[in-house]
C-alpha cells in the first residue's frame, strides 16, 4: 500500500475525457515520475490530488485517508505540498517575506498576517525561514525583490516555500520548464539532496527526460488520460509502447 493511492479516477471537462481509469500507487519515500505528451492529463491528475479539481469517479487516498471532499488547504495540512506549473510566488514581496507566508498559514490555518502573537515567535519563524533558504542556497538573496529573480531562483524559492511546511508528499508540475540547463541541473541536485535528507515522497511531472531519469524510482506514462505503463526507469527506456506513444520512435 503506497502513501498515495489513486484508484479508477476519471475526470471530464464537458465532452472531453481528460482522465479515465487512472490507477496509481506511489510508495513512501520514493520519487515517482509521471510523463506523457502534452494534453495527456498530467496537470489534471495533480489538480485532483490537491483538491483543485474533484474527480468524477474513483478515489484518492493519502496516508490512509481520503482527500476527496477536502479543500486544498485541508489537503495541504494533511501533508501534501505542490509546486505549480507556473511559479506562484508574490513578486512584490522579498524572498524572506514569501517564506513567511507558508509559516503563518501553518500556524493558524489561514493566510492572515496578523497571526503573530509575540516578537519572540516571529524571531523563531524568521530563523526557520533562514535555515530553509540556506538549505536551498538562497540565503544571500533573502532581501531580494522576488519579481526580479531568474526563473530558476523563483522555482527554488517556491520549492523552499513548499519544503518549509515539511510535507510528506511533494508534488511538482514541470519544475524545470523554461529553465536554462544550469538551473535544471541545480534543481536536480536540490531534489536529490531533499530525497536523501528527508522522509519525503516526491511525485514529479516532467518533460525533460534527463531530469526524470536522474530522479525517478518509478515512472508512469500517461497517454490520453490513461496510464499506458508503469515501470522502473530502465524498463521504461526500452519499452516499445512508450517509444511509440511518447518518445516518438
Ligand atoms: P497535461 O498537463 O498532460 O499537458 P492537462 O491535464 O493540462 O494535460 O490537460 C488534459 C486535457 O484536458 C487537455 O485536452 C486540456 O485541454 C483539457 N483541460 C485541462 N484543464 C481543463 C479545463 N479546466 N477545462 C477544460 N479542459 C481542460
Ligand atoms: Mg500540464
């Protein structure tokens, strides 16, 4: 039994079947990649896991509990954090100010900034944020205006904002999309480090096969809303169905 169990999930948008009969089991403390062509339903699936979309059929269990019927915030509190396809940071705020947002959210269950009870607790939160920024090599950028940073740094910040919540499951939707090669390699290194140092399960949607093969323990290939095959990276590489449907060979 995996930490994440998706059973027979289906989702329609009007006449379009975006997902059908999706079954997926993600084992605890592994990295599971979901690959597939554009429009395969990868982001839709992720949205169903975090409460942004409600599947029409099937079930989604995380850590033995159903996520269906829960709000994105409740699911986040259960231990699922997600990095979006386009970075969702607050460009007008500094790096440090962005880091405080998930900390406040965790403390009082809302995003109200007046949650600080005392100067001492604010100091404690600042320390936590600085420590996390140090882990992702961004401490020197803590006073920077977030909007002015590179795409790679925005991603790093977003990942730090997720990780500071100490999630059990980290979901990443194309974390290296549009990144320069150096930033992509930094992201691979960061994720490898996270995997080694923490009790964390990672589910990653990714186009870049170099990233997928560097990180994944298992790979699910999604095509037209349905899993085509699930296997180890070694077997996926040579799989005739995958070559045909995805790698275009
Ligand atoms: P992927 O992330 O694999 O590229 P998506 O999950 O974004 O694919 O999309 C799967 C299919 O569902 C696509 O045909 C897309 O156009 C459609 N789709 C996604 N979101 C919506 C939506 N909110 N409303 C209508 N159609 C959607
Ligand atoms: Mg997508």
